[in-house]
């Protein structure tokens, strides 16, 4: 009996040692991906945000392959640049990577924002956002968005040189406020606009919380935004107002225990959706105007499509209909190709919640992981002549996992349909009632914080009915 016990113990010990040695060997075999960590603390942040993103990401991939390390915004990062690797991070092994942003950005948006969570809380908030932005809801927003678009275009169409991106941000902000708060009174809208603008200016700055810095001013503006949104929530509760906008859905929500969302959680998600809705839409619109301006034949094709609709509506006497916004094939392909070319969301942030091995490389626990959508969209294996703007390529659907302008997996953008609607409506009125000219030769790219044409695309806009021409 004693010999049997000793034999069994030795066998178990041998098996345990074999497993431990094998695991140790596996860990030793797994190594950090190749790449450069750049300067201490700063890392490669300046290179990323001062270069054409195509140049930065493409050169990295050519030099190091589909997975490489870097250091940006104060965080060690692993970037992945193939459909398989992106699917691994966002879909098949999504449980190993939590959504995250650098802490400086989380403080400005709010820690309870949907971007930074997974699991039950994320599912609940995502459903609320999806319902508030569903097709059944946004189809009723067409005349309201149309009024915002016309007002925006008329405000800067006087022949003076304007920063196109800044003007598109104003339009996108007002449209976002509509979807979040409904028809908000002007005093609240103005307070939101002023303070959000300050927050936005410091969002991509170095996170130095010293008096007078952009980041410090952004944090103060964030506190004021919380108070403003808090006032709106109290007003709705006191007056028992029930509205079918995002704020209304957040206020009405109860979890499985019958508990309402806290004011802080509602505020964080409101600011998060406002951030996601404004800059990305404005950036994409700016690129669309540049792309179609630079291609006269394409511009004429879009004009034909939009003018036919304009004429059928009595030359604008009748408003656009929902069905018309869903039947603009040329314009829709231009939007798709602009999403691919510009890749406004070049990457997203995840964080490894434990050590993860991928194709022999170690992704350490706590490191940020950045799936690079831009590299996929500019890969010649998926898109012929990827650096040419060619909307006709979308006459046929793209290959699976090769086109991810709104992300992938459970954290894909839930507001893509309302963003598309805003873009289509503005393009319709711009094409049929206005004309514009780009000032100078615009060929570079800058970040603000998303990639945009240099200097925000300086341009002049004029009404077609005016006698003078755009300078």
C-alpha cells in the first residue's frame, strides 16, 4: 500500500513538473512583438499625431509585420494590422481584452461611458443607445436634421474663406444635440456648445493638469458640463417629462433590481455619445467634400442624382422624405469609399486583462491593444489600388472582415445610421443649393483629434442664386 502511494505521489509530481516546465518554456518562447517604444514617457505620440496616418501605420507594418509594439499617449501598446488579428482581439477572444482609453481621456469623457465597459452594464447601455437611434426613431428626424443642415450651410456661405472642418463640427454638434436631447431650448444648447468646445480642445493634449494648460481647462469644462446636464435631468424629473430621445431612455431605464441609472452614469454616457457623434461625422464630411471636389466627373454624377430628387420635390418646395434618403446609390457609394479612404477611426483601444499569446508573441497584461482598421482599408489584397478614391468599388460588397469603418464586434458604433442620414441630408442641400471651392493646394493630413485635411480644408461657400462667384 505504501509503495503504491509513493509511486502515485512520484507520478503526480512528475506530471506536475512536466506541466510547469512546459508552461515556462511556452512563456519563454513568447516574446514581445518587434517595434520601437520611442522616447521616455512621450513614446511615439508626436510621430503618430504629426504625420500622415497612412505613412505612420504603413511603415510600421512594412518594417515589423502585422503585430508590433509602440508607446503612445503614455501607454505601452501592441498594434495589430490583419483581419485575423483584429478578429482575434474584437470578436473571438474579446473576453481577454477590455475596452479602454488612456486614463486622461477617460477622465474627460467619464468612467461610466459605454466605451470603457463590457458585460452586462455595456449590454444594457448599448441597447438604450440603439433604441434611441433605431431606424424607427431617426426616420422622424429627417425634417429636423434638414432644417439644421440648411441653417448651417447658410451661416457660412457668404464667399469668405472658412475652416470646413470647424463648420462641419458645428453642424454635427447641433444634429447630435437633437438626437440626444430632442428639441432643446437655445440657452441649454449654447452652454453645452461653449463648454464642450473647451473640453474638445484639450482632449488630445498632453495630460498635464497644471493651471492654464489645455488639459486643465478641459477638466474644468467637463465639470461644468456635468452641472448643465444635471440641470436638464432635474427639470425633466420635476416636470415628469417623458421624451423619446437618448436622455429620455437613460432616465427611464431600470435594471433587474429596479434601480435607475445614477446621474453620473447618465452624464458620462451623454458626453460619450456627444463626443462620438460630433468629431467623426464632421471629419468624414470634410473628407467627402474634398474627395468629390477633386473629381469633377464624380461631382457631376452626384449633382445629377441629387438634382433629380430636388426637382421631384418641386425644386425644394417639399422636404426630403425618408425613402429618398435611402435611395441615393451614387452618394451612398461615395460615403462608403470616403469611410474607407479617410478611415477617420484609424484604430480603437483595448487592454489585455491577462497575458495573452498571439502567433508566438506576448501581449502583456495591462498593455493597450490597438486594432488598426486603417491598415485593413488600405491593403491591396482587399482593395485594388487602395490609395485611389474609387466609389465604384462598392458596387460589389467588400470581402468579409475587410471593411470595418464602424468597428467590429459588440462595441461596433451603434450610431452609424443616424450619422449616414446627417451626411446624406447635408450633401443633398449643399449640392443642389450651394457651390464651393477649396482654397490653395490641400494635400496633407492633420489630427484634430481625428485625421482631417490640413488646415481643416480652407474653402469658400456661396449660394447658387447669388451673382458673385466664390473667390
